């Protein structure tokens, strides 16, 4: 679990976009899980994202016309996974939303929407979860519940997490904390060292 902090405009979200293959670098290389993303065409890059990455955004990015179950099943259905609905249902049960399967995002609270988004990110069983300010739209109590859930799932599934946050308390819960300023890492702290300020 790696936390990434830094001021607005320092490049945190841009770094996530590069790691996700949404943006292409103008120089250097982006290698994720041994795969040089520059070597992938658009179709292979989409498949790489679908199979290897889960992304959780601050703004949830759920499809409002789909139910919670349909939103979580969607990445599996796009990958033609035969038991997509069953796996989506199990994942929603795991995040405590078994009773909200048929509700659409406009009828869910912010915390429930973020739990649906977390379920959607984890359901393909990715090697890497990218989380970008996932608690930015939530109150403190809901933020704590959502982040506890995220950390529990990461630990349970053995997934790597890169967590972008302005919340230093949250960043300090990770195993390694980096600070980014003007596109460069300016500090790196491990659990036994002083946290990044």
C-alpha cells in the first residue's frame, strides 16, 4: 500500500492517468507489472486495464441508468466472464450492499456509491488498485468506513494499492508514503521513519 500526497497541481492525478494508460508519456517509460505500456496498442491497453487494474475515483463514475449490480457486473460482462452477475452480487455482499443491488446511483448515498465503485474496481480481481481522492466527497465518518473497507479488501485479496490523497492521516495508514511536488518525488517515508509532511 503506497500513499501519494502533494499539493494541487503537483502531478498526482496525471501520474495515475499514466499508470492506467489513459495518458501517454511525452518522455521516459511507464512499466506496470513488467509491461511497458508504450508497447501496447489501444485494444491491448484496454485489455490490460480491464484485466490488471481497478480504479476508484472521487466522483464515483457510476453509470446512473444502471443498478448497483449492473455497474459492478459491467467490467466482467465486457470481458465476457460467464458468471459476471454472480461475482458482482458476491462482491456487493462483501462491501455490505446486498440489500441495495437493484438501486441506481441517484438513489444511493455518497458512501454507498463509493462502496459500489470499490466493488466494481475489485470484481475483476486486479493486481493493482488506483484510488484517486476516494473520500473527497464524503463526510468524516463515511470516509473512515470506506477507507477501512478499502484497506481490508487490499489486505484480503493481496492487491497492490496506490492511494492519492490530500489527507495525511489517511496516507500514513499505508506502508509507504510518497510526496510529489512539480512532478517529482520530494519525500519518501516508510513505516519506521517519520511520515511525509
